[in-house]
């Protein structure tokens, strides 16, 4: 179990004023790491993160999941969807593709495109 100092570490892009302005929250990096570890541990035997080809983050925010996922799944194509355009510079550091828009609309477009 991670200690609380690491578990609740804020992403480098964390800006409390900006989050208040948008009524947004962030997922601490330690929580993201713990969740990704938990998810990977529950995959079938023989499963490898290197086999993962695409990962979609439908509410990317400041990119905490992207930072962890990029390290864990180095070969995967990471796509971020985020409503706030000002998050693009943070997201472009970790994601291969950044889509700015409403996740419900963008997910429907992606589903149609196959």
C-alpha cells in the first residue's frame, strides 16, 4: 500500500485556482498508479501491457492518467478527450491524440468511425 504522501500527490499541472474556476477535481497520481496496478493485476495470465494497442481517456483533465498510462503502456496509442481547450498543452506531453470537446459527442463520433 502506498503511503499517503505519494498516494495523494498532485499532478505537476495541478492548479487549485483553475480547478475552482471550472468546478473540476483531479485524481492524485498515487491513486491513478494504484488503480492502474489493480486493473493490470486482474488481467488473464499471459496478458502483457505491451499487447495493449489503444487506450482512451474520456475525461483527461490535467493528464494524470496519461502520465501513468504512458509509462505502463509504452506502445499503446493514447487518446485524450477533454472539454477544456486550455488543458491541451499538458495533455500533449502524454497522449498521442488530444480531442477537445464534449466526451459524449466525441465518443459517439469515435464509435461511428470504428
